[in-house]
C-alpha cells in the first residue's frame, strides 16, 4: 500500500485499535471524534510515541494532559487517579505501545508488514515533536469523559 492511498484504511484501524485498548485495558469507553489533518500538535503534558517500519513507515503518538494521564494510570493500575501522578509516564508509554501493537496487528490482517519500536515518553509543558519526510498526518481526538486525548498518526516516506 502506498502512503498516499493509506488514509481510507489506516484511520479506521487506528480508531478501532485505540477503542479496543481502552475498553480492554483501561475499562473505559472513549468516544471518537473526526480525524483532523493540518492541525498543530495538541497541547499536552505527556506524549508517548512508537515508531513503525516496514511496508509503511511512521509514528503513532498519544497525547494527554496531566489530569487525563493520571486517570489513565489509575485505570490501568486500579488506583485512584490522585495517587497515580508518579505513574503517568509509564502508563502513557504502555497505552501508546498497546495502541501501536493493536494497530500493527490490524494492518497485518490487510497484508501490511510492520515492526514497532519500544515507546518513548516525553513529559513537560513546552515541547513539540518534529518529524521528517512526512507524507500524511492525522490527529484523532477521543473524548474520555470530560477530557480529550489525542492519537496522532504520521506516515513518512520510506
């Protein structure tokens, strides 16, 4: 599959992967919003990223504000969110890894061969991620109760 013809299949698979991971691992239901293109990186205090290489190349990133990251960590660990602040980086890394892994499996069903890297996590208030050779970029917002989290998919030229 060329990266230019990927949009009709990759966004639904990424959305499905994200919803499945949150339902099975965090025991919560997200509400997907419309995927956006040409939007700036969302404001977030925690970002996880997993690269993938193979028949397609790119990055799956997950963005959350501190309160949403604490909620996710609490859900994953079975503890109150207010006790989870020290665990948010690990939780966001793990949720990003699970989303990327599920996305990889869904893409494999369509014949794509992808390998994924271990997740990296950035935590702070003033950062941007820079990607090179970007062919396509989609930002997928999801409502998690009153909070919004974002999954970003970047496809890059090989």
